[in-house]
C-alpha cells in the first residue's frame, strides 16, 4: 500500500490499532532506562512512540502517512507528551548518523531489498551503546501462524534481520515469538513474529 492508501485507512476518527504499545516493544524496552533520543520508524498512529515518550524518551515518529502522524500527535497530547513527527518515506529517508539512543521498527513490511536498505540505514543512526529493536510478522507466519501479510516477498525472519545488523551491533535476541490473537469470531490463534534486539557497537 502506498501513502495515499494508508492515509485513507487512517482517516477515520478511531484508531486503526489499539493505543497501547506492542507487547514485545513493551517487554523488551520496559527495563531500559530512557537515555536520550529515540526514533520510531513507521510509527503509524504513534502507539509505540507515545509509550516511549511517556517513559521519558525524546521521540521522533517517522511515517509516510500524514494522517497517521496527525493522530499520533493527538494521542500524545491526550497522554500529556510531545512527539516530533517526521513525514517521510523510509525508502528515501536517511536518518542522521549516531543521532539516536534507540531505534524501534514495528511491523514495517516492504519488499525485502527495500526493507534491507531501511534496516541498513537504521543501524548507523544509533549511537554506540544504543539499542535497535525490530518486531514484525515472521516469514513462517503464513504457513504456521495466523493473520498478517501473506506475501512472502514482504516477510522476513529474525535471522535475516540479525545478519544485516551484525556488522554494526551485538545481537541480544533474534528469534520467532508467539503473539496470541483473537479473530473476528472470538477464536484464539497464535501469530508468529520475528523479534530482533541489538546493541550498537
């Protein structure tokens, strides 16, 4: 989907996604002492960015949907925090080098060559000792999980992401994790996500 399609999807008054942070973002980062600037790449309506700001991070929320970023600003205002929003296409946007202490990428799915470029640019944007965290639909999800994109060309494994970040960072965790979900009929399923957490060298 392009930016216009996402704008249309986000245009309703209600949040497309719930306001709480992604469970794995919260679990991985809850014990991390806020230490400066964070960037949420593909921030959408800002649920992770707002949660980080509430914890004391100075947050840049980057997304190519202007409508989503407006909703992120509103969510932040409702929660009493401020976000710095950046309206940009991540396939073209180059973050400043060593500008951040934390980079979060949650459920960004692009054709793998473009996704790999985004990941390669994200790593140098984090200072030495800073953290990189990715969560996304795992490549095994269409066959063994539930929901999410079904096109294998936009999916990835934790190992693929870790291999791209390894030249820049020490990998703390790279694995497939299970995310319980409930379908429209109230039936529970297990979705499979890729999770990679790294520390910049």
